[in-house]
């Protein structure tokens, strides 16, 4: 089932992107002539998503004024007085999604599809026993990423979180498909989605799975990452 609704997480402070974020929110940063947030929403629009909820906080008026110019898809804003982190931000906006699964995308990442669109692949791998399906990318192939990774993946596509002293082969790509029931009995206020991932991983059987991205993934975590991503996209006409 291809979801017709999605959320783009765009409320962060973007501290590592300063001075680019001194006057604009991080998702408004342009990479190869297109803002990060528009690149994410373009992918959702291409997948047939009809409604996109965008959370906002830091310099929210600038982000909201920019996205109000879009005619497709429908944009709904979820304003946060203070950033609620990934989990709290989605929980705050949950009333917009009803009882159906939805995509959730970080507003500061860029991905290029492989043999089939990543969102289409997520929808194709979804099943009703899941509360979350995360797109992961091989650390060795990630452009601009130098971290230790996030997860191992077993033969059943279950996620295993790396220990603090380990390096893992896969990094979370910032693209996922979620069911609203993942947020049943969730914390209030600001909290990380990792809290809910861990709960789903510990369920028997696990209610969270991984899908490995087969395209290109660009980490735009700081100014150098932004410049590297732009050089890559421009060199390929993207």
C-alpha cells in the first residue's frame, strides 16, 4: 500500500550548519539550486503523496512562507514552540494522519533513487505486522558520512543497534514508513524516535524492519557536507 500522507521533519536548529542557518532554518538551505525541504517534498509528490505535514519551530515563518508557494502536494504545518525532536514532533502532529501508515522524512537529507524509487520500495516491503520500516544505507557507500553507523541487519531484516564501541555497516537514511500505533503510550514532550524504535525492536516478534537503499545517499550534516553534496549533484545534473 502506497501511503498518501507523509511528514517532513523540519523543526531542528541546524547548529552544525552555522553560519548558513543564522538567518534561515536548515531545511531551507539550497543544494544545487533546490532547497533541502523541497527536494524531500519533490520525492513525496513523485510518489503520489497527497498531503505532507511539515513541522516547524526555528525561524518557522520563513519555512512556512516558502512552502506556502507550493500547489502540490497539500502542505499542512505543525508549529512547535520549542523543537520536540523526532519522536515528539511526529507525536505532536499525529492527529493529521488518522489510522493509516505514513512516510516520515528528515528535512535535511538527500537521496537519489536506485532501480526503483525508495518510497515505492518501502511501500512494497511494508506489512501489517510492522509499526516501522526504516531505509538504511551502507556506511561504506554513504557520501559525506564519516560516523560509526547505526545498525546491523539480520537475515530477516531485523535491526540490531550497535554498541557504543562498535561500528555498524548501516546508517539510518532519514526515510521511513510508520504506523500511528508506534506512538501508543509514547512519552510526552520532546523525545527521540529511538525510544520507540527500541521498543519495537524488543517486541516478540520485532515490529520494526530495515530496507537497504540501493541508490545514492548524501549526508548534509555540516557546511562541508552541503558543499560536497552540491558538487556531486551538479556533476550529474541532479
